């Protein structure tokens, strides 16, 4: 029996190794602004003069065949770009909404500046400039992960523009500085330089999906891993490090009480995402990223908030459990 178990274990290990090697062999180098990666809808660009330089901000502006007169803006997370909203865009568009999906500076098809002071205020300013270009003066804002932090900052800065706020597994629901020792940008930069396909997949598997992997998730691993093959990856890694510092040092949870518009929290309760877990001991690590508790705490902190918890789902409800995500979203938007 012991020999049989050992043999089966060896076979499973070989299968896993061969699968990883196959996935890595399929990787293609992605260029700085993802010009060799197709988005689900046409990408246009906003020219920005910011911090003494000329930058380009990519965005999708998807207009419905039968418009209902309402607009929804989707803000992506830290390790993603606008492309991962494709099913959400499609369903919202079919329901009559005009959908605006920017890639923030430093992400996706947008510019990766050699120098930039990243703040959520600056990203919100850039995003407002996009809405001004499109002559949109009212919008519901949906932010996922880091995009939830940005969506909150945008709503606080532009309450007259933000009709409704939707936060899907936002990070920043806890202040990591209270438990995690600060690391300089150079530390985050080196962390990014050391990344490869296997490390990126392992991080997402354990933090985003709570160990429940599906092959369809691999697309979002390949997007990041493909950049590591790029000769200009140092530029991408530097921007990633700067945005990690922004996230770590600019919490928004202390201002939740100032949110003026109706707010919907959509929380996958198996999410365990938190910055700096590797910098603390096991006892402290167990207290970080507990979304089953953080969702309720945030609902109680926001004056007019509703919480929808999705059980057995992690960091990406709109990818992991789309129907359970889109139903409460559409109901909330229609209210």
C-alpha cells in the first residue's frame, strides 16, 4: 500500500510539473504597452500632460445597442487591466449601460513612465479627465481590488459625479501599516524582478483562489508572466513597485464614513489578499486578509452600504462566479 501511495504521488507530481513546463513553454513575451495582446473591445487613448511628461491612458468605451441613459465605469485591480472585465462589459452593455473601462497609468496598455509619483488622488484626476473627454457627468463606479481603493478616492473627490459606488473585493479594508513593517520601493522592485510564471501562479492560487485552481485563471497569470520575458521588464517592475508603495501607504478605510452615495460591497469570502504577508510571522499572518470579517466591518463603516457575500469564492467574483456577481450588481444599478 505504501509503495502504491508513493507511486501515485510521484505520478501526480510529474503531471503537475509537466503541466507547469507546458504552460511556461506557451508564454510569449508581451511588450511594454500590450500592443501584442488583444482586448475584447476597441482601445482608444487619452493624451495626458502629467508631472511634466506626456502620457497615454488607454480605455475602452463600449456603447450599448439599446442605451438606457446610464453609465458605468470599471476600475481594474493591481495585477490586472481592463481586459479582465470582458464578461462584465458584455452583460452591462446588453442591459443598456454605456461602459467605460480605463487602464490606469502604469497598467495594461497605458504608459509606463520612467518616473511618476503615484497617488490615488492623481489616478482619480486622470480618470476624471477621461470622463471629461467623453462628456460624461454622471457615472456609477465599480472598482475591484486596488481599483476599489481608487473608486473610493474618486467617489470622495467627485461625489457630484459618482451616482453609485460598487466595491468588489477591494483591498485597503485594513491598514497593513499597523502590522506589517514598511519596506522601501527598492524592496518591492526587487520582489517584482524575481517573479516568474510559477511564482505568480502560486501567489494567485493561494491568495486569490484559496487553492481552487481552474485552467481559465491561467490567462491572468500569463499576462503578468509574459511581461517578465520583455527586455524592458525593469520599467514594468519599477512601476509595479511604485504602485505597491502607493497602496501600502495610502489607506482609504479611515474615510469610509464620508462616502455620500449608495454603496454596494460584493465580497468573495474566501479571499485572503493582503500586502506584506511574507514580512510577518504566522500568528500575525492569520489575522490579515479575512474578507469574511472585513466585508461586514466595511458595510458598517459606510453610511449607505449593502453587503453581498459570495461564499466559497475568493478575490475575483466576476471571474470565479460570474452569475452570483452580476445579479446583485444589476439589481443595485437598477434601483
